[in-house]
C-alpha cells in the first residue's frame, strides 16, 4: 500500500503538495482511455479532437456520479462530516454510478455536437476497460476496495499494513481499520489479516474485457453493440469479484448493491442485444 506516491515541494514555504496514488492512477487511466479512444475514433471516421473534448466532460461526470453513488452507499460514514465526501483522493468511487453519469454526458454532448451517439459511446466503451484497470491499481495502492479474509496459504494473498498519523494515531489502511473494528487484529499488530487482492482481480478482469471487446469490435452488427457487450462482460466480472470483496455491505437478499445492479444490467443488455440481432436478421453488413 502506497497511498502517497511522492510530494512536490513548494519553494520558500517549507510545504509540499502530496501526489496521491489513487488520484494519480485515475489520471493515468484517463490518459490511456483518451489515447486509445482517439485512435479508434480516427479509424471510425470521427475527429480525435472531438473525442478529447468529450473525454473531459465524461471524466468529470464519471467522477461526480461515481462519488455520489459511493457516498449514498456509505452515507453512515459521511453524515456527521459531509465535507469528507469531497475527499476523492482518499478513494471511493462506485463504477456503476460513474458509468451512468458518463453515458449521460456522452449522449448530451453528442447530441449537442451532432455526433453519432451510439458509435461515440462504442468508441469510449472500447477503451474504457483499460481506464478502469488503471483505476483498480490505484485502489490497490490506496488500500480501498479490499477483499475478504482468506487463507495465508493462498499464494497471492495480501496483508495491508497499519499506518499512523503524525500523532501516532492509527489512521489506516482501510482494511486494517476494518479488521481492527471487528476485533480480528489488535492495536499492536502491524498488518491486517491476509485478504483476497480483489483490486488485482478487477484489474485483470478489465484487461481481459478490453481484449474481448477488441476482438468483437469488427464483428458488431450495429452501433451500440460494443457498449452492450462491455456492460455484459463487466456485470459478470463485477458480480464474481464482489463474492470475494469485504468492503460493501450485504442487502436483504444476501448480495451487495453492485451485485444487484450487475444482475439488472446483465438482464437488460442481453435482452437489448438479442432484440437488436433479431431485428437485423438477414442483414450481413453493419447497420
């Protein structure tokens, strides 16, 4: 866990600006998405500069939507100090909230600029999984989105360290605080119990999704199918990873919010995909 990558000193002040791993990896993810999407957009007949402009609106909408969903999901942690909701650098974005806000931003911007909406969304979806993969590296470095306790014999099990502030008060890692609150570790322990590295599971899952989408792109029959394929694959991957996560509360049905959303998304996108293919029956070219 490396929550602060480095600090930039401010001359003559004795102060410095910390560069947090989570925020830094979000920036890397954004740049990766823009690079891939610009190249794909150019090959599909869109202006790369328009893709870059759209990306700026999309990233802000995605962060706002993801953070809003996270704060609502964990409102008990923020209701006594609502200003903490703005500390995005500490981690805490929910993918589905960011996805819905990003899609809304793309649709609005595309209609204003008179872009082909579905094709534009497909191009962003093509690159999006790589950006999410970078974000999950940030989650791992930050220590958030942690996994459930597992056997120490699991070769890839990880234990996150205890961290203290300037007053020597325990302030992290998130999983250590979680285990401490549940009585699984004591204040004298230096690390959490071994847990599943679910951030890495998600990273590998998103990289796999990118290559599947890349292979599928040339086989799409109509604009919008790439986005549906991405949502389908992501919902399956996310539902599976949630089984090994320990940071999201279970609902009345024994599943997390993200698992419930994943099921709804999967049903919806499969239905839309099948209906679309039925309507295109007999056609051999992209519609």
